């Protein structure tokens, strides 16, 4: 697998598009989902982490064809990640994460800050990165590496600029993750700044690090089962049990807890608040160094991709989509679909070559 260039670069977006198209056309491609809003939990490195399970989730998101180009049906995007350093249990948002680059939806950032102010002591604590030494790491790699996939989802005629809410937790905590989820869910409530938008919430975080391979497989599978099937209080209790050094069904201590536990908890909280009751998840420990866990003797890092959604289509729309899928699978329509995919793949290759020649 190729390393991801700096996020926001034209070649990085082209590379992300290339991987997504490959995922869409392979025999085991995931089924598409349909939802007004969705919550996605993805690995820090969506390309190499878990053998590309994050790419498969991006490829399955709602999309449409406009003017002969693929684009996503989502209009606004939240990307929340955590620092690689454990700082204060606070988070930064907007331009404090990405700088004055024009990517942040400033109206949404101001609205979120106002909602948090109204919550008072019950809200997550926002840090001010203008103060020296507060924000050790302004932009975590895990956040940065998601942006090319959003560019690929949007396609050549739409821009991420002005449609993004970037957030970064400088220190993780159970309370911070839950309260951040509450605050983010308020963006889409009636009368809110994004009430009329279709929002994709992306939370970045990996699973356990440092467990023997077979044990990691058991414990990380249990983590994802709890994160997707239990309520937020049960998820928080499970994480707290591990982080405090206790044992849960054979999994013990902080090493068994997910590295991005606050991100996962925040994602589960948003999904619960928005009543996104459908779930799909994958767990993997696969990298280019670990293939067969039963014979791999070293410790590993766990990866997960999870999606929470709610199919809001009417029965007629579902039936029409199934009919369209059958049509695309045969005859001239199938040929048109393949031509469209081929054109997008050529676009990705051309822009990648332009970048390489600079």
C-alpha cells in the first residue's frame, strides 16, 4: 500500500479516489448504506490500518451521480480525532485545528461554541490554542489523513472548504467523549445551524495496542461488540473498567482498551442521540507485517471501522433502488457504470502522475 501524502493535496485526493474505486469494484465490496446522517469510526491510517477496512466504509457511504461524476449526498462533515500525546482533557475546534485555511464552517463552529457555553459545567471543555503550551499538537495525523477521502467523496465539482467541522481532543477522557458527542449531536437538531443539512460524523481512533495477537483479536472484537450493541453508559463503564486496570471477560488493563476510546465513545453518543439504529462493523489486525494471527508471535495494533446509520427511504424508494441495482448489473447500464468508474480511475491516475512530476 502507498503512503498517504499530506491531506488536502490534489494527489492525496486522487489516491484516495483510486482506493475507493478499487473497493467499489471488488467482488466483496460492501453494500451501500442510505441515511440522512451517518456516524463513521475509522482507523487513524485509513489506507494501511487493518488492510483498508476504513476505505471500504468510505466506499459504502451514500453517493449519487451528478453531471457524470460521483459525489456524496452528505453536505457537511465533522472529523474528530485525538492527539498522539495525552494532554489536558479538552478539545479544540475549527481554525484552532486547521488554521485559517477556509475549510471550517465558521457559522457551525460559532454555533457549537455557543451551545457548549450554554451547557456550562455539563459541556465539554474547549481549549484556546492561542495560549502558549496548551495545544502541543494542532493537527493529529489521524484527522489529516481522512480529508483526502472526503475530497474523493465530494468529487471534482464540489469543495470541502467551508463545509468542515474539525475537532481534536488534546487529552482523552470518558466524560469528554460523552459530552463531546452530546454537543455535536446538537448541530442537527430542529432550528440548529445544520438542521437542513445531511451530516457525516467521522471519529478517528484505533483499538488496543501491545497485546499478543490472539488475545488482541478477542478483546478488540469484544470492544466493537459493546460499542455497536450497548448503550453509552455501558460502553463508558467498559472502557473505565479497562483503563482503571480491572478485568472484563478475560481482557485486563489499559492495554486492552482502545487507544481512541474517547473518539469511539463520542461517536456512539452521537449515533444514540440521532437514533441511528443500524450498525455495521469490521475488526482487523492486518498490516503488511501481520497476516495470520494464529502464527504471529509479536504484539499487534487493533483497527476497527464502524458505521451507524438509519435508512430513511420509503418502501417505494427502496424498491426502486433494488430495481436500479439489477439494471446496473446487466446490459448497457452496466457498461455505462463501468465506463464511469474507468473515467474516475483515469482522473485519479492523471492527477497522481502530475503530483509525482513536480
